[in-house]
C-alpha cells in the first residue's frame, strides 16, 4: 500500500461478535482500506453458533430443519461470500482479511493459495500433518476438514476469509453437509492434539505467517479509539 501503510499488515482481535455485526464491521474496515485510511488489516474473532450460506446457496445441504437448528441455539444467515454452507461457533478462529491485493501485488488465486498454505504451516508447527486438497478447497487432516475458506473481492480489496477449528464443538457439523462435500468429516486442533492454544495466540501465528509470505511488517495491535467507537470493545471468549 502506498505511503505510510506500505509493507504493513495489521491484525486486530475483536473477541466474540454476532455474525451480522461481524459483516458490518468488515464493511467498515473494507471502506477504510479502499480509501487508504488504514493498512490492510486482518479481523480476528469468534462467532456464537451460526450456519452461513454462500452465494451458491446450500439450503439442500442441511440435514436438520432450519427451525430445529435455530431452536438448538444456532443462527442461519445468508452471506455474499463464495461457497456453500458452513458452521461458525465458539472455539473456532475466524479471520477476515481486509486486504488491498493490488498493493500486495497478488492475484485473487495467489491470495487464496497463500492463505491456505499459511493455515497448513501454522497447524504444522503444532505437529499436525495437514494438507490442501485443490479439488476440495480447505485444510484437511486425512479425510476431515480443519479449516474452511470463503472469500469475497470488491474493488480489489478482500473480505470474508477463513475459519480454523481450535476447540470447536464438532457436533454442530453433523447437521450439515459442510461446503457441499459428501463424506467429509470435521476435525479440530483439540481433537488432533488433545490441547489447543488460545484463539488470540493462533491469530498472531496466522498473521505472522501471512505477512512473511507477502514481505510485510506484522503487528497485532489493540483497537484504536475510533475503531472501538464503531466496533465496540472486544467481548471475552467463552473459554
């Protein structure tokens, strides 16, 4: 990015955020990045239980009636990201990179490729043998999905992003055909290792890996007073 934001990648921790509120916060940061009011920034957070549908739909991939899922405590929301249906919930690190791809000199596909590679590298640091399957976008351990990716690009600035299962209750995934992929299970760092770093610690590792890929200076920083006024102070995690 030109001027004082050149070579800088920020990360901010938002805590627990309702899904619809998270969309509003993305739009606010997206406009600021487009207008060069702040550097490319990754928004890290945790959502309450929510099933989200991408632009390709996905209603047919629910294995329970939507009304029943809502009675269990989950929201169901339509989104403008790519992909089909997925789940977000407590214990899952959600990252929304709001990135100026033109400033980073990245194509959209290069961005997706490097995002997936960084997620593989981060869980690999913990001894998890994960891989990317080009036929089924995401990060897998064997035949089980650990991280999902769904991204939107507007005016060459990205939004939406990834979800990495840390201590997520994997039973929520049993009620959908996640991302429309039949026969695919779900896994988490906790399931694979029996333990998991905190979500803010995971966030810092992901940001550091991505910034190294793009030769950017990484800084995980607190929210500014202006950002707190719009976003609110971070809500503590569930665990």
